[in-house]
C-alpha cells in the first residue's frame, strides 16, 4: 500500500508494510493474519488482512535536475486480499487486479496521490474524512497526504465497496 509512504496503500502487497508501520507501540501480538488492525482503526471491529501471492508490478521514481524525488509511479497487479472481521469471523476475498498509483511529492512535504483501477484505501480516525473506513475503489481516487501523514480524500469516481459493511 506507507502512511502513504508509511501507512496505507492501494490494493498491493505494500499495504501490509504500510499499515504495520503505523500500529501503535505495544500493539504487536501473536497474529493469525498477515496484518491485524484493532477495532476503531480500519473498521469499528478488529480487522484481519491476509495477502496471497503477488502480481507483477513496475515501480519507477522520477527526479528533478537537483536529484530530488518529485514523482513516483507504480503499476501492475497487486496481491489477492482477504479481509476478516475478527469479531464474527466473516470474510471477504478480493482477487488480485490491476492498479496504477501516481504520487507527486510536493515542495511543502505533502504528497498528492492518484490511483486508478482496483485499490483499497483505509482511512484512520485522524484522516479527512475521519475513519475508520476500509473501501475498495474500482475507478479513480485522489487524495493528499500532509507532512504529518494525515490523509485527505480529494475525489473519487467509479464503484465503491464498503469492506467494513460487507463484513458485518
């Protein structure tokens, strides 16, 4: 998925690394799933996420004349994701699909991210709009990440599936 660079990512294997980095200290425990988020973070209930296989992806970074990273591009097929409501055992499996993520690194330290294709976005309570929410978008999503790693959803188009609602 990185709080976009450290906490969340679209439906790719990176989501595991991203969200794991954002967990509060002391949250580590024996897990049954590749990633477990406590109630109130990604959904109102504790959420397990499992990653199956990995698709073929191409990642490219672009630099300005001074060597500063100004843009990155990630495209291809992500991983199969299985979401589990840890309170009731309900599951939702998403097959690996294509996605593209374009990130522009702004001079103020913020990022503007545009995703297309099949992407899962997890919004936490500090984000705008405030989470918890876990949504599959099939279409286009634009969001910003400020220097404090707060995500602000700018626009969406296409289909949306509320993963939390699907697991209740």
